[in-house]
C-alpha cells in the first residue's frame, strides 16, 4: 500500500510539472475535463479545509488524493462554511472562509488554494459548497451585502482554478439567483450549482433553469427503496432541464441523526443506488457518515478523513467505485 501511495504521489508531482490546469466543462448532460468525458464520482469531505491530518503537507495531501483515486473517487465535496455548532468533525467558529463583514479569512483561502493545486495535480475536481443551512439554522449567517461581498471576493480569488465548481448552498435556497449573478459577473465561465433543500427537494424550475448543473439531495430511506426512487428523480431532472445531474449526498448510512436512516442499511443499497443513477445518466457523490458522529465514535477515523478502507461497510462501496470502468454504462 505504501509503495502504491508513493507512486501515485509521484504521478501527481509529475502532472504538476508537465500539465496546465485542467478545466471542467459541460457538454449536454455530461461533464468533460479538458474536453474528454469525465465520470464525476465524488465523496463527501466537508471538513477538508479544516482537517489537520489532510493538510499536514502537500505531500501528505497528495497521498490521500492518491488513495481516493485508487478507490474510484475523482471529486471531493468540501465546504467553505464549517462553523456549525453540531459537534461535527473539525467544526469550530473559525472554520469558515468568511468574516461576518464579508471579508475573507486569508489563511483559510490560502489553504483552499493549496488543496485546489494538489487536486489539479492529481486529476481531481473540487465541489465547493459556499454556505450551509446548518450554520444558518444556528444564526451563523451573512447579511445580503456582506454575503455578496464574500462571494465576489472568493470568485475572483479562485478564478485561476478551473477544476473547481461552486455549490451555493447545502440544502437551502435563499438568494440563490442573486449569488449566481454575482459569481457570473466576476467569472462567467465558473460552473455553478445548488443543493436546494432537504432530501427529495429537487429545486424550483427558475433556479434549475439558471444553474449550470443540478445537485439535489434525492429522497432517502424514509421514502422507500432509494435505489429505485433516486434514479427516477435524477432521470426526471435530466429530461426536463437537459443538463448534468449529480445525486449529491445520496441515501446516507450509519447514524439516524440529521436526516440519516432510521433502520439499518446495507452497502449493497448504495451500490445498487449509485449504479442505477449512472444508468439513468446521472453522477453521484457518496456520503460518508463520519461527519455526523464526530471524533471518538466508531464511525469516525482518528484522522477525521473519510478513509475508504476504514470500515467493511464503506470498503464494499469503495471497492465497487474502484471498478467503475467495469460497471460504467456503455455509451456514456
């Protein structure tokens, strides 16, 4: 394993030396990276900017990216705002890219840029969620003018990185179109999406039409057999809006808190679910349950990183993702 990780890290370093920054783009309902089909396959890593283990050094970060890549992952979904009071891994009042007045926390933005550079070197895309309903619910929020200031400043700061997409909210739709206009005014080519609400909320037509691609949180276990329901929801959005659809944080597993399942789930639930979404023409971001339990709980690795091999449950799903080329639908 160590030899493989070192080899992958060396590959990342070589890519940095010989290749320009990669650019994610959209062709119809599909993603492309530098003009070639890109099988957008993500994992939730909300605390990535604020996790000490992941950010120990560029070399360490690239080793982790290599491990994710070996397990089929090429997208990290990370959050700009991780300052909620729910006790999530690495959450704190300082875990945000923004000051209350809308100015940016320079040290946090600098770290994000380091992550983007390492991600680009390793062939990864970053899905950056700008604001979270979890923080908003705790009255940790920016007023409209500071919010626009923060979005404008961040858009300009991150303009060089084309392996980056913006997701305006996690599970909320408030001033979405206003912030979309701010982003596009500063960087017209930046791809922008939004997670409009809780599980099963597929968004409003006006917003879905304006966004570059869609990232709803599809229905979870309370609605029934997610591996049948979610692909149908994804297919309906693809047909109606003719743009890429990412099943963003599907189904969930582990803890029943914060919208998690009330009954035990199986890895095969997720494998069937993800494959059916692929067949429907969509993409997926696998949700790791460690964030809702926190350090010191059985579901959370000591590193605070969503380690693919940490548990047999996650290992089964990541083994499937590692074999994506074998199971990816023909013709996509």
